[in-house]
């Protein structure tokens, strides 16, 4: 059986506000992406996921959509998007867009009509309730902090899983579902390659809307309703009415899916082509990053997930995204953030079973910036988190540290193109400050250096997609090895009698392995260090080896 095309792909995520500004207004745009297609083609990228570019008030940076059919003017025109799809296609690159269908903006025409006419058809597209007490219908807490209900001027309450400007869509309403399916098919007919599907595990609600027990003074987290019973009926209909009609890629953001349900979401006949694997996207415990006990605990999460997923379906593997801090900050001590350690991180995730995603700037080794005041944060969830934390008695210093460590703004600073002012991102004033290290960490410097992190990413992509070992790395099984070494993350990929071994030393100490090495296909350091019958892995060295005596 022919494997689906997307299993062999490498996906590159673009956060459009921060990628490349073409017109000098300080905000990244579609012509800016078009301008940099050659850069992405040279990397070997064949799928670009562009964050939400639709009409939006930008309360949640575009995840609050007011018109699903129109491009937000800050990013360009509808014709700019048509041109981008066409020009990317000429390079063999597919464009996938963010599909946000759990909620829309409170500025969407549907919600505005629902506010004006409580008995309108559009009012049925949302969850409106009235209460005798005049208080919120229940004690649910939104993902962005505070109650999950907001009251309208006429006394009704509406539900929002995220910010109050993002009213949830009522998936129980078949007329609403048909409106969404028509929109999805319109975009697929236009020629896009598919969608990254946002927050999809929230679309099924507990329609009793009952309060739940929780700690005194606390609200009940609405994230506990992810993957609520009955959601499969909606997702099956969604697939049959839209995606199934096209040879498209769908990547589900599906937190809360337990291992036993993974196949339903991303199995051979799953709702989506793949879903993100969130089970190992962080290594909590900043004080012990790089220590053997931290590495082995993180490794156990990765291996457990890989072994479960390969029995059930296909995953999208990532280190970074627009919702996460930069991977060097997540996984490496400050004193050990180097070209070697960052490329070792890249190696260990890139060759796992599944489709790898690269987030913009990851290939340069971009890191978090430090913000000294809540006023420097742009993200709506950061401001809600700040207010809630202070109300619970946390200090300003505690909140700043936490937001600087895990805040979503960390991944959203402008892409660093060169050493010019504002890192070549814009000729104007950037919507968010550029990282202070752009003089040394930028694409122009990396392109000129054969030993750069970018050059290493290109080698990994070529090995995975365009080598004699592509089928092994794209379709092969996954098996952990060398688990007796606490600071190693090592595994085998095997397919049709051929095997490759990936070995990554995630520590600042050398590791001696009693092995016979036949051929090293890729390493992030200059050479192999052999001592008699032993292979010496240098600190933060990674290798892709042909089958040996490991």
C-alpha cells in the first residue's frame, strides 16, 4: 500500500506577524512570506503551516476570527494569498492554514446578529443561557483565566473556552456545522494543502452545564472537558463532509486525548492525518535540566509515547511552536546552550517516528527574550494569568519569572534575518521587539556558515527525505535502546530489513559505548572518537549510524 504523501513531509510553521514584513508597517505579512519562499525551498521544506491570517480584531493574535473568508488587511490581500499558494506550488510546497472552529470572534457577523436578535438563527450558533440568580451558569474557568462565561447587556450569558472575545460555537447545532463545512470546502477547493486544526478537542461540551466540585475559591478548569464523550460523532461528520473529499493534510491540535483514543484521532482511518504529541513537549524542573535523572525521565516520556503511537497511528513531532518557549530554554541549562547541544536536541526529535515540524527561527537556535514588566507582554493569556496570579497572592517577581520561562510571547519575537536594524524583519518599528542577540543569531550569518545550526537542519532534512535511508526514517518502526545510560536518548528505526540507530548524548559529560560502528551517516560534531572497541560520545554529540553492534 502506498504511504500517504504527508508521512514523508517536513512542515515549517510560520507565525505570520513575526516572520517577514514587506511593507514596513512593523507586522509580518503574506508578501513577506512570498519573498522568503526561496529560503524555505533551500531548506527542503515542502509544507508551510501559516498561523491564522483571517479577518480578526487580534485579541488573541488571530485566533479570534471575524470573517473566515477574508484575509486580514494587516497581512495583505486575498490576491496575495492566492499568489502565495500558486508560487509555493511551483516549488512543490503546499500551504496549510490554521482552522479555528471551536470559537470565533465576538466581532463576527454571526455573534453580532446574536447580540442584536436573541431569537435569530445566529443566536443558535452559540451557547447562550439566562439564569434566575443573574449569576454565571456554572463555576467553569476558561483556559485564559477567569470565568468561562460573560454576560451580555440583555442579561444573557455566553460560553467561551478562551478569552471573552472568543465565544464558543455551538456544535450541537447542525446549521452551524454546515456553515463551517461549506467554509472548509471553499478553502480546499481554492487549492490549499490542508489545515492545522486548532483546539479541536473542545468542540463537544457537557450540555448539562453543571458546576463541578473544586477547591474553595477556585473555578473548575474547562480543560477537563477535552475529548468529552460524544465528540467522535462531530469529528466523523467533519471528516466525511470535508477532508475526506480531498487528498489533504490535517494536523489536529488535540490535547487531552488518552492513548487508548489516539487511533480514533490519527489512526489509519482517524479523524485527522496526524495530531500533535504533547506528552513530552517540556522537561519541567529548570534546576536539573541536563542532569541524568532529568534526561532519563524525559526520555521515558518520549519512548512511552512513541511505542504507544506506533501501535495506533501517526503523530506530529515538535520542539517549538507559537504557544511555547524556545527549545534551548526549555531543555538546556544556560551554560550549555551551544551549537552542539541545540543540534543534539534537533537530532533526537527529528528522526522519531512521525512527521517533524520546525517552528520559524528554531533552525537558527533562537532563544527566549527577557521581559521586565507585564507591560512588555503582548499575549492576552499572559495578562489574564498575571491578574489571576496576583489575586492568588503571588508576587510580581514570581509572576515575571514564570511568564519569562513559559509565556507564549517567547516564541513570537520577530524572525532574525540579518544584522541590519530590527534584524532585517522590518524597515519600520516591529510590533514586538527583536531579540537582542540578532547580530550573531540570524539567517544571513547561518547561511554563510557550513557549520551552523541551519546547515545541520538542512542535512537532517536531506537525510530524511532524499537519501537511500528515507523510507527507514519516514516509515520505519521505533525501538528504544541503551536505556541503561541515563544521559543518552537512543533508538532504532527499522524498515524492510534495514535499520538505522540514532544516538544523542544529552549531557555535558562524555559517554563511552562498547560498540562497533559501521558507517556514520550524520553527526553534529566533526568526527567519530574511537578508542579500541569503544565509541566515545562527546558532550552533546548526536549521531545517525548504520546498524552496528549497539
